[in-house]
């Protein structure tokens, strides 16, 4: 690679330079103005999302009364809808456990008797 980041450009003093419209320079300048906690908060949010998804998947596996298709659909929702899927599953499961929507296992073998 040639001096000047591969562009071969030099300023008045002969130092290697990069064109002012370079995307790399703009990204570097943007990142240098962000506070340090900004990077740390992004990592914490990502870790929280992963923990939430893993917890929801564990609850899903331990939950009885679901068919294989229902488990598959919920697992896909938890995985592909990063925040909404796990929260929706945990809230739905809590509602079912309290009996508001009814337990899916109690509805399977009722033939009107």
C-alpha cells in the first residue's frame, strides 16, 4: 500500500493525507466525539437482549401443554424478534399460568362432556 492510505496524496508539507470526503475519516471523527459510556451502553444492551432471549427459551422448553408446532413458532418469535418476542412469550405465559386465557393443556380433551 502506498503512503497516504493508498491514495498517494500528500499535503503541502509532504505528509501523507487522505481525501477530506473519505468515509473512514468521517466515521473516525464521529466516533471521537461520542462519549465513552456510549460504547459501553451498547454492549450492555446487547448482553441484556441475549439474556432475555435465553431466559425466554428456557421457560419455553420447561413449559408443558404446548404442541411441537406451538413451541417452534414461539422459539422462532423469540429468536427473530429480539426484544418483542421474548417479552411477548413471557407475558403470554404469565397470563396463561394465572388462568386468564386458560391453560392450553386443559383444553385439549374436552369433547363437550
